[in-house]
C-alpha cells in the first residue's frame, strides 16, 4: 500500500503495548494507520442546522 502522507511503502503490522493494534506502518515516515479505519466506509457528513444565539432573538 502507499502512504497517504509521504507516498512511501506501508507494511502490515501487529503492534503490542497498552492496547493490541493491527494496522499499517509507513517505512519512510513512520505514519501509522489503523486497519479498522481503512476497512470502514467513509461516513456521510451530518447536516448541522444553525442555532440562533440567545442575545440575537427578537
């Protein structure tokens, strides 16, 4: 896979620490991507309705 940050080569790794982590690590820059983020489809942005401020109400 190609790193989105630098365009370098990514390798699949299991990392152990306080949490078990499975993901990709870039050989060039060291950027780490979580495998769950890669596998999940992008979420659609929510529609946010603007709320009037209390001082602006008539």
